[in-house]
């Protein structure tokens, strides 16, 4: 069973990550080109999507390193992003899921 971090830690990280994601989102109009998307040959996505995912990966991995945890797999962040997509509060959900990853919640044993 995975231990859960205190709620305050998770919410603090969520707020920090949400700020990072919002700052990255300001680049959307400047990053409209299509780039290769993960998960398959011939798939593409707007550059801003990849840019925001990289920004989140950097802060998640920094938070994990500060806790003595290995970097999160790209697939794990992509899964968190995929789950958040389509929600009215996409940014908040993605930031929260990234906070859970940063804290090591649900890491494979």
C-alpha cells in the first residue's frame, strides 16, 4: 500500500505547479507549429502542448529529486495529462496529478 503525503504538501505543490503551468500557457500563441507527439509514428501535436508537458516534467522531477525519488517516466506524466484533458478545470487537475507524482504517490513498488 502506498503511503499518502499530508494534504497540505500536496496542495502546496499543486499551487506551485499550477503557477508553472499557467506561465507556460502564456506561450501558446507563439508555439503553434506541429511537432512529433509521443506514442506513435506519424502522430503530431501543437508545440505548446509539448512545451507545457516539458515544463511540468521539469518541476515534477525537481520536486521528486528533493525527496530522493527518481525522475518520473514521461509516460506517467502523459497519463496524468490525458486524464486531466477535457475537464473544465484541466490545469488544476493536471497540476494536482503532477503533485501526486512528485510526492511519489502510487509509485510502483
